[in-house]
C-alpha cells in the first residue's frame, strides 16, 4: 500500500477548502473510526459557525490548499478588471458552470464568476439565482484576499469593489 501524499498544515494556519472557502486549522487530532485510527485536520469556519474534520491523507485529494500567494491575488484582481465573458448558453447551464467554478476553490475561477456576474447600477437587474451566485463568489474572493492580507475583510471588500468599479467606463453625457 502506498501512502498518499499529505499536506502539512499547522494549528492556526488558514486553508482553503474548495466547497466552503477559507477556514482555519483549529487542531490536528486522532480519532478512531470503524476500528481505524485517522489523523484529522479540524477546520473552523467561524463566519459560518461550522467545523469540518478532514482526514489528513485526503486533504490533497479533495483539493484543500494553502492560501493563495500575493501573485495569485494580483492575477485575480487583474481577472476582475477584464471584460465580462457571458456565454449565450441557457441560464441553467451557465449557473451550473458558475457553481462548479465557485466550488473548485480556484481563486482565478472564482474571480471570473465575480467579474461575469457583476452589475453596475445602470445595468439590468440580476435574477435571484444570479445574485446568489455572485454573492457566494464575492464572499469567497473577499475572504481569501482578506486572509492573505492579514484578515481585514472590510478592506478586502473595498479593494475588490474599487477594482470592479474601475472597470466601469463612464458614458459621456451629451
């Protein structure tokens, strides 16, 4: 039996769990499950009042990762500045793709969802499901940007908002 590669996270370290976003390693514990002793990361998601236990040997397989580097954050911000790419596919198909991107844990893919679903005041209204997906992606992006920068979510939200607002080219008044 080959021992699968395992990530080495420490207590107090922030990590990204693909389906839930940024959490913090509360502790590493051993637990006996079905007669087998497993080493588990206990991850706290304080904002969601949730705790997750992930077997350490499964962390890579499920896509758990360390926070993005400042370079990846910069790339995500550049992605936000880009032009929205909205496919002509049916909404249900696009919504499914957005959901997959959000749950991939890939910060650039999440930034693409924020960019593509961002609306300015003068654009058409978003549907309820569009708004839900936009807010989920924005929250994931904001939390990771904040965690990388030291934890200030308000500053991260402002930084992201400023980047999104900078895309908007004002239409000259005639």
